[in-house]
C-alpha cells in the first residue's frame, strides 16, 4: 500500500501524543490524530481512511459511534478499539459493530502497532480478494456455504468475526436457509472446534423426554430409567450446543436452560450431584422469537441471554443470482453422483425457477435439482424436468409482478420524471456519473490503480470498492 491513511481518536490528549511514535515503524502510514469529538465527526464525514483507531474512555463506549459514522460512507472500513478499562457494555458494543479488533490491557506500543498492521493487512487483502473474485468470476464460498449477494457476505463476515469470541449466537431464518451450516461453521472456527458440536432439534423431542435428554438421568429416576444416562448438555461439555428450533422449547425447560447457562452446572434428573458444564449456545429459529417474547410464549431473560449476536439468513428468493450459482453447483454435484452428463440449466428452466418463491429455500432447491437430474433426458435441464407445482406457482407469481418491476427484467425505456421521484432520479444520475468517472479515470491511467487513486485523491481500497460496485476491472483498461 503506497501510504495507508489511519484515523485515530483519543479524547485524552496526553495519550493521543503516543500514537505517532508507537506506529513509527509501520509501513508508510499517514496518521490523522484527533482528540475533539466534533472535529472527529467532521473529519470522518469529509475524508476516507483505510483504518480507524478509537480509544474508548467512557464506560458505555460512546466513542464507538465514530466507527459507525465512518461506515456510513465506507461500510467495510476496519477498526481497532483501544480500551484501558474494558466493560462488558463496551466490549459488546464493539462486537456488535463487527470488524472491530478490541484491545484490552496490557496495552503497549508493540501490541498497538501489531493491531494496526493487522488491520491494514486485512484491508489490503479484502481489496485484493474482491478483485480476484471478480476476475475469476467464481462464486464466493465460505466453509460449505455458497453466496455472493450482499446479505450472505454480511453473514460470512459476522461468522468470521464472532466465531472465536465464544459468545452465544441466535440464527434467524426460514426453513432450509442454512441455519445449521452457519452453526457448524461458527463451531469449527472457534476454540471449541475439537470438542463436540451437539445439535438438538427442540421441536422433534416429545416434551416429557426433553428434560432427561438435556440433563440426563440417574438410574431409577423414573419408570424405565434402568441405567444412568448422560444428557446432551453434559455431552457437549467444552463444545457447542446447537439448539435448533429454539422457539419450540417449552417454558419450563426454558427456565432450566437459563439456570444452566447462568450457573454453568447441571443436575441429572433424579440426581443430587451438581455437575459443571461449559457450553456455548448457538440457537436457531424459523419463528419470530421477539414476537413470542411479547406474547409471553418465550422467556425474555433467556432470549436476551442467547441473542448476544444475531445472524439473519435471507430467504433464497431474496438472494438474487445466488439462486443460479447454487442451482448449477447442485446440478453438477448430483449429475456426478448419478453418473449422468448434464451440463446445467436451460435459460427457460432458470427463468421459471427465478419466478418461484422457494418456501423451502436451499433445501427445496437441492431436492428439485436432484429430481431434475434423475428425470432429465437431455444434456440441459428444461422446465419439463421441474415439478409441475413449481411451474404453475412461478407462473402465478410472474403474473402478479408487473414486467418492469422484477429483478433482471429488461426495459428499454428508463422511467421518466413523471413516474419516479427525486431520489430515484438522483441515484440514477449519481450512478451514471460514478461509472463514467471511474472509466475515464482508469482510461487516463491505463488501469494503473495506484496512479488513478492518486489523481482521484482516494485511498486505493476505496477505489477498488467503487470499481467493484460498478463492475469495473482495472484489467479492462490495460
Ligand atoms: N449457502 C449454501 N450453500 C450451499 N448449501 C447450502 C447453503 N445453505 C444451505 N445449504 C444446504 O441446504 C440444506 C439445508 O440447510 P440447513 O442448514 O439444514 O437449513 P436450516 O437449518 O435453516 O433448515 C443443507 O443440505 C445445506 O447443506
Ligand atoms: Mg435445520
């Protein structure tokens, strides 16, 4: 990086003077050190940076608002929070922001320099990866998950950020959106990876058996308990307890689970001994738990306890082109598995599939593709190979959506000022301007990003991101 620009905020003036010397040995780095909050906000609104360092001096971590403010214009700018007296509140606030390295005492110059170096390295890698990904035209794969749309990338970022912090997580999403995959990914990326991952479907176990499934039982605890059984919580000790369909857990068990999480001990049914257990809870729900809390069907205290980090998985119908990527992936896999030579989807089949609502999400897509590969008599999957109900429902949905509105619909005439408002027109013009500006700029510099960034007075990372957003590659101009 030619010269990375780092923004530093520390309200303590004496401490603020420390950063220059502490970071003197880093690669060429330009520092903007600010101690005044208003000035800091102004600077962030006016200029962009490759990384932020924010010292937290308040118990609530209000300084973190600076990071949130900077991300209004640059959603991915990495940050380091330096905290002399960490509190649970400010640690949590930092964690919720995501992409924040939280430094706690002992803090010396070396620790700080390494954190800043790491931050700038991540920034550089992010810009380069984004470019590579585009150039290769390959889908983005994170552990076993495929996803390129913004919402899925956000999910991957959160997983990467929280996995090894050990905090409890709540995953929200319709059935088949990949909640269990996310939970497994959190587990394998955590320090608990070599301990068990124990999934429990709260809806699949009859209420009267739940307690002994969770906590185990001693011999003779109830009729039929002819030997001692270890419960799932005890089995998960040191690892991750994945509570699937958490909303199905009866209230009584909710209370017992909460107690376990707070006291970190359990007692087997019919037993006296308190047994220490240490589990991380990752829970999933397709039902809206907040609503259940309001209706008194789910305990508020347990909800807060588990909802430290919330991950929202978008339904498949909102993932844009990810549908095609996933479908092609599954088609290739199943045709290999079944020893067939089917090359993928016909445009007609894809057209139908993209009109369909996919209530069963990725799982339903897998089943549809498996069936299509088995049925297809051609080398491409056609609409005939799709379930009839899917085709009719897609047709009905398409009829409801006016042709100009749907994603991917082509219209040759852009809407005139009569039918769209100011904001729409403004965005359209700005988008045109941005694309034109970038391609002119890169043409002038034959795709040399460094020179182009210099002329535009933009950090290279920002330029990369603008290019990425506009589907522009440096290589086109060489
Ligand atoms: N992003 C994805 N990429 C690839 N496969 C996925 C993705 N999301 C889900 N799947 C697959 O879809 C199926 C359903 O996922 P699962 O995690 O069981 O969903 P949920 O728990 O939300 O019902 C699984 O076979 C999973 O491997
Ligand atoms: Mg599931």
